[in-house]
C-alpha cells in the first residue's frame, strides 16, 4: 500500500467512524410524562366500515406509542404483570385468542386494540375501563401489535426466559448436590 | 466516631468486624505509605547533597551488597503485609458469612423491584407471614437471615450500619446474616445501579426492642378495617374502581395485585415512594397525581383524578394505619 492510498484508506475509516458517531447520537426519547390521547379519542372509533347512507369520515387516532421502543417494552411488562398471559398466553393464545397471528376479531389497529381493552369483548375479555391510564393502553396496544409483527419486534422479543426449555444454570433454583446425582438424570435417549 | 449513614457508625457485629478490618487496612497502609514517602525523601536529599558537593556515585561492592539486602528485606516485608491483609480479609469474610450462633433466627425475604423494596417475613406458621414495602423492622439482638431476591435486574442491599453490600440477583438466592446490637433508625439504599430511579430506591430500617418489634408485627399483620366515614368510603370505591387496583394490594379488601408495593398500612410508614418523600398528605397528593414529576420513569402512571375523588382517596388512605 503506497503512502497515498494509505492516507485515503484512513480517511475512509475516519469518514465511516464519523458517520457511525453521528448515528449513535440519535437516541430515542423516553416520554415519561407525556399525555397520550385519552378515552373520548378512541371511544368513538368505528369498528365497521359498513354504514347506511354516506359513510362518515373514518376517525383515525395516531398511536403515540407506535414505533417507540420504550413504550413497546413497557407494554410487554404490563402484559405480563396484569396477567394478560393468563388467557392469551405469550401471544400464542389459550382461553383467549392468539395475538401473534394475523386474524383479528375486533380489528388490528392500535385504536381498535385500545377500544377492545377498554370496552371488553364478549366471551371473556374483561373491560378495563377506568382501570388503565391512556398511556398504558397505548403501550399495551403497541406491544400486542408487535407480537403480530405489526410493530417492531426488536424492543421486546418473544423469547422470554421463562419460556425456554432449558434455563440458564444461574437462573435455576439452588439445589444441594447429591451423591448419586447421575441416577436422577433422564436416560440419554430422552434428553434433547 | 459517628456520622450519618457511615460504615464506621456500626450497630451490629458483622458491620463491626468489617469496620475493624477497614481501620486495620487503612492504618497499616497509611503507615507503609508514609514510610515509603520518607525513604524516598531521604534518598533524594542524599543524592542532592552528594551532587552539590561534587561527589561521584558510590560504586563500592559492599555498598551494592547492602542495597541489595535492603531491597530484599523491603520486598519480603511487603509480601508479608499483603499476606496478612489477605488472611485478615478472608477471616473477616468467613466470620460474617457464617450464621451468627443463631437461636431462632428471623427469616426475611427481600425482593428488589425497579424501584422499591419488598420484605416478606417468614414464620413456621404461614398465617404469620407478613409482607411490607420499603420499611424494614428488626428486633435488637436477634440474628436475621436475609434472603435476597430480585424481580427484574440486579440490585444491591446495603444497610451501612449493619453489614456490607450484597447483590440481589434475578433467579438466584443470596443469603446474608445481620444482627442489630442497639436500637436505631437508619436509611438504607440500593447500592447497584439498577436503572432510571436507582438513586430513589431507599428504605427505612428500624431496629427496636423485641417487645416493640412484636407489637409492630401484630399491628402489621392485621387487615385493613373497612372505612367508616362517608368520604373514606367513597375513597375506597375510588381505590378499587380506578387505576390503583391494577397494581396495589390492601389486605382485607378486593385489592390484591402484587405488581406494586402493598398499601395495607401505608399511613404508618415514614416515607413514600421508596424513601423519596416524607409521608405527608401533600406529598401523597403530588405523588398520586403525577409520580413522573417526582421520580421520572417510575412504573406508576399519572392519575387524572377529580379533586373530589382525590380528597376522598386521601381520606381513605389515611385510615390505613
């Protein structure tokens, strides 16, 4: 490599590094104290496009949590803490419908999902009216959509620790070692 | 020697041993440091005197032998001191890790949450199990087995007056033994960075006589009484029909969620929001209306309550003694 090309080489590296530094400066804002649109805004969402006469203009509420990694992650936390998993499992469904497929009984848009949580739905979905603040509703909706791939999946991946077949050794409960521990292992053929 | 929140202001035997070790290390290191400084000073001064008098460097073989011997002695001494350090540290560690000759220890499970503390007192009788938040009471003179757990990230449990720091690790049980030798009220905090509000993750420690502790325990075990006056009754309705019920529990009521701190006896606690605020009516109002202004990032959301609902809710919470 001649002196000239070495200079150009290092120049390019510097340019790439500067670009990377510039990109690294863009940090997502965590809106702790934002006021998100509340009840009246989503309560008037029309669930059906079929209307007599001239259809009224569709009301659209832009989800403030959309695309915000912090909000999606918070939504996931609330989803687990408030026992949504009790019926919907981790998106796979159980007593309640699965949320990770692309079949939506009551609509897939953020405002539809928020309305479903607030109003409740027949056959089991409870109404959380007055129980969940607007910000948390949008966060939950963003996470529910992320399970179906309608939102970025990155911020809250579905591979939870508790869902792993084999958990990390440091996460297993403490056990006193036993002298004949080899006998308690399953037969080799049964192990994964 | 006493100053607030100091590891030298010891109130229990593990902390005493640690403080003794600390003083030993500090004093021996300080003396060694001063000796090294003095030797360096003397050597520099000698060299300067020699240079100003135009003397040549001392190259006699016996001088070289003497210097080699001095270096060997100093190295040996240093190694010995370091060995003593290591042994003293290991012995102290062993002494405080071992159960303090425990007769009927008290077992408390500590769970770290972002950003508050949960204490569960264990007993052979399950009906005596007690859960409190952000307030730890221990009886003086009785060894306490502290089991450290975490709900989310790594936290660290630190009561400077009673013991060193110990981590709370998700999915792992850590154990430590503490014992208060004198009554006192201390502030303890999280000692491992655990997110936005790590700085506001403190709790109150109260060491009291066994009789006082037993009294406190019985009071805390009691369920909340149903509200009597009309405002408190309305406040109860607000609590169980609005956002509060999603995360908080009050024993003896419909509220049973374990996401946030339990509030059965919130009015008896000295502070709010994990040691962030003194427990007053004004602070509680500010906290409920918008916790994000006081502790940005905290899991509790802002609550838009009407002034009437707010007053009633506060009236109800104040009955939870």
